[in-house]
C-alpha cells in the first residue's frame, strides 16, 4: 500500500478520478480514499495546508493504513533562479527552514537534540519519479525542498533561503512528511510542480497557474504508479 498525500482538494480530486474500487475512510478529521491506481493499492488523502497537518496525516498513514511508502505531491514556489512555472521538482531531501532554535545554540533548520536538518528521500522513489518526468517530457530538477509554515512572496526571503539551504523550491508540507517518514523508517518522496516564483506576484501567479501545476505533479504520480513493480 502506497500513501499519497496532497495539501489541496483539487489534487486529491485529480488522483481520485482515476482510482478504482475506491472507498472512503475518515480518521483524525481527514478523509482517506483507499483503492487502486493502475492496479497498485493506494490510499490518497488531503492533509490540508501546513506542517502539523502534514505530519499528523503521515503518522496516520503509517499507523492505521500501514503504508510501505509515501509520496507527497503538490505545488511550490520557485527558489532556484532557473526554475519556471510548471517545472517539476523531485526531492533529494527536504528541510524545515522555520525550525529556528539558534537561541539555544542549534543551527537554523536543525531539529533540536535530534541532530538532523535534512530528511533524505528514498532513492528508488527518486528514480521512479525521474523516469516518469523523462517519459512525460516534463522539465524537472532533483534537489532540496524547503518547508515552513510560511507562504513566501518576497524575492529577499527566497534569495536568503537559497543562500542558506541551497534548496530548489519552497512549500508548506514536504519536510513534515519527510520527518515523520524518516523517523518511522518509511520511504518517502516529495514531488512539486512550480506554481509561482515566490515573489511579489505570488497571488496572481498562484491563482493563474494552480490548476495546470497541480495536473503536472499528479501526472508524475500517475506515471510512477504505472511504471512501479
Ligand atoms: C499554499 C499551498 O501551496 C504551496 N505553495 C505554493 N507556492 C508557495 C509559496 N510561494 N510559499 C509557500 N508555499 C507555497 C504550499 O505547499 C501550500 O500547500
């Protein structure tokens, strides 16, 4: 069983529309759709926006649904200067850049007393996603995804983030899924499609590109399901 987590309703709707034998289970206020995607057993869920929602949802997928791998799909703001709207970012790892315990002597982004800043994604899932992107001729990059409970709409913030962490894009769930998955030793991957440039045009970009960007990300997940053993 593979868990697919998305923050938003339209992402789940896209995936659900191609699932078979689908039924609904509600847990912790979230609706899980269990069924088959290209013959693979999957459970798809809308976790809502933000790190706490994403973390809660990931733990439920692991404990209740016993998933063997987790894919978080969604949209993100571009941080790497060469990324364009619609491009795909595949996580090599992820970090929580709003974890700031520097006042207690810990580096920015490090989870205090746990000695970890970057949550490594699963190599096999990375390869599957890359093959899917190549197959779909979708422009993609593999690299770091940066997560916080913050919508980034400033060139200054994104430049600071790039300098500090070298991440490709910013969003609000990936590294929360990453932390829970890594601590539970469950393979995970984040796939993001760029919906905006994380700058002052955020609200316009986001509104105009959301639906197309969502489709790009979901297409990768569907193609991965097709290709996986
Ligand atoms: C608002 C939703 O879209 C993603 N998202 C898309 N663009 C950005 C951005 N510039 N900053 C933060 N999150 C973003 C988040 O992950 C969240 O789920």
